[in-house]
């Protein structure tokens, strides 16, 4: 189920429902393609998080995996 705040923002744009619907779904193939690009271009998700997004991976692990 989509977040009501997200839906409110999406409907402000006033696009036809047939254009909005694909934006509100997740396709496994799209996720797979994104992960493949991250692996190919950055050598994996951890390097992407550290080098491109400048995320403190250890801090995230400590906050969410403890």
C-alpha cells in the first residue's frame, strides 16, 4: 500500500492514472537491472554506498542490524 503522503504529492502533478500507476509499482526486472549496473560500474552495493552516496555503512549496520 502506498504512503498517503506520497500519493498526495503524486496527485498534485495531475497526470493521468495510466501514467501514475507504473510509478507506484515495483518490477523485479528493474531492481535486478539497477543492481547489475551497480555491480558492474561500482564493484558492488557496499562500494556504491560508500563512494557514490557517501554513506557510513558501519553506522547504518550498527543502527539497523543490532
